[in-house]
């Protein structure tokens, strides 16, 4: 549940305001109150409000008018209308005007809590959907992830892409540095020219110079014809200098000159070739530490570091583990059990996304067309000592464990709708939990870690009653 959100309760009756205030605080929200629509509007303008719960009947500006006014300026602020029995028509009108939900008086705390949690999560999903929609046509850069750090990174990529500024990408091995470099290229107006990647660690030091800058016929023994270097190849486009700290120091000086002057000189040539190239560099080391150790020239560091993009480790964006897994397995039309997914989520992934992909690839082969289960995963992932928590003990203590293992999620989503997919997962989990508990709903609720009331509510919602 979303906690620590600020909720504005609007009601003209002081006793009702007080009750709402106490209830909301008890539910873990930060309540603020207003006595009518006008006061509420002022509050919304002057501070951050995450959700509004408003009474319908109020003097000066009633709930419907308040909602209309809010929607003029804010299309997404969650709004719950409180109405009396027999006012369903008005409640429906409120929904048409963009209310998230309505609740009928008298209501208990749990009804209110559920309505709030639902409205807040719908808002979040809507935001994510809008984000996905906005990006599907422009952004097919393969960067999967909806965690806050990933969203921020994508935002930065879009901001920096159109510039010619040099970018230094840092991040642990396998975090997606090359993918990000490609994304920068794709989002720039250079996308029709080449993206040329050079791994400075993979090319022998003595060959790197000619690889980068090319040479002219006769430059050295064996140079029987001119050779175009990677820089020339990337003209008009982007050159990606991976593992920049592995470039020999003297070559770093030459690179710096090329960057500063926008010209290169081929080996054995005395012509200067001016080029229009965007340089993106990457390292999985701490660049300042590399400067200290003399592996990276300080002046080059500053020249490259015009803009730095730090890619967080996969374990710092745990929620993306499942998304990346799903995206990867979807491509292979493979499936994974819920239990295996949990093991993946609990692991620390020192090799980041690349390691995750390798594990999945291997597991999919071992599973041979059936859903991947923990037995297809490497032992250190399955035995993960950091595997949390109550879920494990809950399922161990129930019949679920003894009645034949973890339920397998078969999610048959049509399209990309997150709300639909989540609803399907939720419904499936409920069905599985009830089956595992042989129809005992109070046990099932415990297994699901929700209250019995919520379970009843959901059973109704999913027409499982
Ligand atoms: N956010 C992501 N979503 C989907 N796939 C990703 C993501 N990040 C990385 N990958 C995939 O993980 C693999 C490793 O990514 P990449 O090669 O870009 O990592 P890297 O940071 O350059 O690693 P190294 O430092 O080892 O070179 C690639 O197959 C890439 O497509
Ligand atoms: Mg790389």
C-alpha cells in the first residue's frame, strides 16, 4: 500500500472532518482537511496533494463542482467522492467527470483504505501507461525498466541525446552501458549515420591507434593500402569508446587532441581530417579512481565527462528484475514459475543484466519448453541467503507447500496493458491460494498477505464468488 501520501479530506461537517483525519492518519497517510470546495482548491494550489476524498454536499462549492474545477487543471489527481445511499446517480456523474471512485456513507476504515489504495495504484499505472505509450513509437532502444532510477536514466538520455556533448557512461559490468550509448545515438539526429563501437580493452594496445585513426599506405611495413579508421567511419554519427581506461596513456593524449580540435590525423599521413562526431565513452571503473591510479588522463576525463550517466546496478532497481526477465522470456516464448521469479528477485546480480540474461537462457534450455522453476536456476541463486521473508515462511507453514509446490503463473496477456496484466496475476494468485488452502478463505488471505475483507472484495471484483 502507498503510505506517507498526503490526502486532502473535504467535508463541511467538523465531526466528519475529524473522523476522516483520524482514520487517514491511522491508515498511514498524512491527512489535511478543508471545509469546502473553495478551501480545497486553494490547498491543492499551494501544496502537494496526492489524493482528494470529498463529500458531495457542501455549501459554496459542492463535491461535483470541486471535481470539475480540479480537472480543469489536473487530469490525474485521484479523487474519491463520498455520497449517501440513494445518490448513486450523482456518484455515476462524478465518475464520468473523472472521479477515481466513490464510496457510500456510512463507510468503514477498510472500505476507505481500499478505495484510496486502488485510486493511487491506478494513477501510478496510468502514469506508467502514458509513459509507455509516449515512448513506444520513438523509443525502441531495448532498455527495459520502470524503476525510478531507470525512468530517470531514460529521461536523461532523451535530454542529452540531441546535444553534441561528450557523454561518459559509468556502471558496473553488464548494467547496459553499450545499450545506453546506442540509445543516445538513436535519440539523436545522428541516428541515420553510424554508431561505431570500439572496445579499447579488446584491441591490442599497439593496434588501437590505427584502428581508431586509420593509416595511409606505407605508414608502416605491411600498410599496403590506406585504411579507414573507426573515427572516419563514424563521421556524422557516434563513436562509442568502451573501457576507455584501458586505452594506452599516450593514445589518450592523441584522443584528447582530436576531441578538442575536431580533427584527426591518420598514421603516416600529414593531412588533418576534420570530422563531425559525437563521442560517448564508458567505463566500469570509478573514473576518478582511474585518474588517481594513472589509468585515465585527468584532462581527458574532464573532456569526456561533460555529461555523466551513471547506470545503477540491477540490485538497486530490484523491481526491474521481473520486467527484464519477462521481456526476455517473452521473446523466447518461455515461461517462469512464480517461485523462480522470486528467487531471481532476491539475488544480488553482481554481473547485472548480462548475468540475468545468461541465467535465463540456460534455465530456458533446461526447462525444455516447460515453465522455468527454481530447479533450473544455479544453486547460489536458489539458496540465496538474502531471500526474504514472510512469504517463504507463510507458504512453508501452509498446505500450499505440502500440496505440491508453488503455483505457476500462466499469464496470457493480450497486448501490453499493465493494469490488465496485474489484474490477471492477482486473479490467478487468488485462485491458486484458495486451491492451495482447500477453499479456506481465511488461510488463503494469510497466504496472500491481505486481510480477509480485501480477499472478499477481490473475489467479488474478479467474480470468483
Ligand atoms: N535495461 C535493460 N533492459 C534490457 N536489456 C538490458 C538492459 N540493460 C542491459 N541489457 C542487456 O544486458 C546485456 C549487457 O548490456 P551491455 O553490453 O550494454 O552492458 P555493459 O554495461 O556494456 O557491460 P560491460 O561493462 O560488461 O561491457 C546486453 O545483452 C543488453 O542488451
Ligand atoms: Mg560493454
